[in-house]
């Protein structure tokens, strides 16, 4: 089992640790609901160091990444983050990922924790002289999420934090004491920091999020993880920040209708089935495109939808979705929304039934609970 460099810090804070995708991770510190609501109202700090970290670089690396991704990444400006799917030849999702253009035919890719090894093999198998660097065990990532995230972040760095959603930049955390060691990984070594040279921890800071709230992801080398984490906890307390585990991370992303790899897609679904529509840029060629074109033309497939229970009951993964007394699909993700105080779920139904407003039922134990298909996300921002 892998351990993040923050493992002992979680134990000190009383976290309940669990196995997740080969990693020893905190699932909660106090309660999932308390942590969830702290992120919605103020801020939360997440250890997401279990996620993968790849650099793909070399001549024509952009062409390779475009071939592998459903969205066009090589045409993006430097620092622009792109959400994309990687598909097999049948159009089935191998992984969803965020890819960022670092410039000069160099791209940073974040695969999911459970798929890191598989994606290393997949990406590596499609290179033609380019270089694939895996830094997954050498980098820590701390996500700072919530309405107070920027205020807290400003106490860690003098850098410009006005970058927009789904952008990233190299930045010194110059308000945190540093060990003075130079970065060793290809992501951070010899990079020009947006806020110049001088003391401070060198980091790669993005603004993508997996909670639907404003926030930042701070990638730093393992040796700097504890100082960064400790500074966030210390400066975040006056703002109402709490450390947050995987439990609340899951309920937060579900309220925003965001996919969970291995749960909402398991290797049998295509990007047409999961959406969102903008994850596919049809104007460029990519592996699996022809399969999607054919599937779209035929028009008969199951579609992932969002459902809100109108009766009491908590839908869970694997529960049957019913219509007219017949099973029409299955729940992939479900919970009681801490914000809405209602049962919410995502699951697959025939595409002809996938229109918002359609009334369905979810079989919860021996009861049929009424539910309506709604337009995502369940909880709107702000």
C-alpha cells in the first residue's frame, strides 16, 4: 500500500484511514457532513497526492496527445487545463483526465489513482520518440477548495491569484518557510515562477477543482508537502477551513454531477453515454472517434442521467432504476445531498428516456421511491 507524504499528519488530526486504489487515505476526520458543509460555506483542505502525474514531451507530443484525447489539447494556450477522456478503439472510456499545455511540446497529465499504471502503459504505447515521465510517487497534491480558498491562498503566496477557472501556473509559495532544497522532478525543476525568483516553496498551482467550488490544487515535491499542508491548516482555521477526507470529496463531487472513475464509468461506457457534450471535440481525430460517430448514428444506447428523489430514501450504487414496473437501468452513484437534504443519484437509462423532467423510480430495498431526471448539476454554484 502506498502512503502519501502527509499520512502521519492525517493520523495526528484523528483521520479514519482506509485503503483506496492502492493508497492509505483519510476517509474522514470528524464527519462527512460537517466536512462537506465546511467546503460549501468556507473551505476545506484535501490530500489528493494519490492522483497520477505524467509529463509527455518531445517533438510532436501535441499531435500524440490530440490523438489520445477526446478534446483538442495541443491548440490550447500555455497554462490552459483541458478535461478530456481517453478511449480505446471501440470508444470506451479508459480514463478521464486533465491535460495542461506547458509549452514547447510538453504536456502535463493527471490520470486517476486507480488507472495510473494502465494509463502509463496506454500512453507509452502510442509514443513515437516522445518521452513519458511518471512523477506520481514524487509529487504531493493538496487541494484547497471553497469560497474562502483565495483568501487563504493569498496568505501563502504573493503571487497573482487572478487566473481563471481551468488555468494553471508555476508559482512560489513565498510566505511559507522552505527547506531551501531545489526541486528534483521534471515538473518543477528549472521552471520560471510567475512571481519571480527568491525564497519560498516552488509549486505548480491549478484552478480546476472537484467540488464545484472555487479553489486551487497545489502540486509540490514530497519534501515540501508537510510545510504546505501545515500552512494551509494554520491560515485556514480563522476562515473556517477543515481538513476533508475522501468521504466528503465523493458527496461534494456528486452534488456537482462530476464523474467518478470506476463507478460512473467502468470501461464499458463511451463518452456519448457519460457526457458532458463538450468533452468531445468532433473537429479533430482521436482514437475511438469512429466508434462514437457510429454509436451516435445508430442512436440506441444507455445515457447517464441525474435523478432527484421526490420521496424519502437514499439511493446507492447498484440500485435498480424502474419505469412502468420494469427495470430500465442502474444507479452508479447515490447519496443524501447535505445541501438539498434529498436523495440524489446518477445512473444509466435508455437515451430515449434521458430527458430532464422524466419521472422514474429507484428501488431502495423493498420500496419504489419516486425520482425525477434533472439537468446537472444538482447543486448550482453560489
